[in-house]
C-alpha cells in the first residue's frame, strides 16, 4: 500500500527560563556550538526532507536563534515572569 508523504516539520523547544540551572542553557557550548545550533544541524542533516524547523525561544534568545537559522519559523514565548 502506498501513502502520500505528509510534510515533516521539526520542533526545537528552547524557551525555558533556566531558573534551576542559574544561567542561560542556550549560552552553553558543546564543541563550540550551542544546543540550538546542534539541534538545527541535526535536523538539517536528516535524510528526509524537512519542510521547516519551528523554534520556540524566549524573547531574550530571539536574535541568536534568527542568526543561526534563516529557514526556521520562530515562536517567541511570553516571559514566564
């Protein structure tokens, strides 16, 4: 049986306030790259075609996420406080 392929989107949830950690988790570096950057690279290298990458980011991280991914759809979460 053959199925039509539905569009595939990836989601990166990066809007936490990092209050338990005490500093912004997105500013951490793993091999010189942020967690969001590593996630975008992983989704971009995925063997099936991804229509878009949706990133939920805090207002404080909006510009950093825009700089990392021009094809990302950005959702800015309201401040938790």
